[in-house]
C-alpha cells in the first residue's frame, strides 16, 4: 500500500519546482501511529548559518526527528519521507491540527534556515509556491491549515 504522500513529487514538479528525491523516500515512515495529513507545518532546521546539505540524511535516519521535506536555500525541495515523521512535537494545536497531533495530521516542511539568518528570495518564493500546491492537493486552506 502506498504511503499518503507518495504523489508529492509530481505535485511539486507540476508547480514548476525542482525536486530532489532522497533514496527510499517513497517508503520511509515512522510506525508509531496513523498519518492522515490535512495541513502543512513549516519549521526551520536550526542548522549553522549558510548551506547545510547534510540535513536530509539526518532527517532520513528514523532514529532522529525529521520532516517529510526539506527546502534548501536555493529553493529545491528534498523529499525525505512519504509517511508519518516526527517533526511536530507535542504542540498546543493550531487550525486543523489538534493539540499533540502534529505528526498525525501535518506534512512537515523543514527549511535550511536558522534564527537570525536572512531568507534567500529563491527559498521564500519556492516555499510559497510549493506550499500552495501541497495545500491544494490536500484540499486545505492556508487560513487554517498552514502552521
């Protein structure tokens, strides 16, 4: 059975974005609970300032926390997993994401960015375009489905 996000590469490419498929992404998932994405949650990876090309490999290791996608500073979308990942923690909930259920109900998008670092315009434009495409695909609105 295909994982819920296996069509994500096609969605992002149809939006005109560059997609890098990390080896094994289409079958990668955590097995600690259900996954029914209906929202998108942005994160910054808190890496060192500048390019951090090793982040997708760290996220792909299921012993680490990581999201389904990582957007590098050039705006390329690196797909890491098509199933549930540990990216959301226990948070208080937001919009369509109930408290403590971010890993169940949201697709995580990490960004190559850290506090105080400037946002490259290509990364920001790509995040906007890709997130809009993913929300349409999920049948969701940025009003209550983008955290």
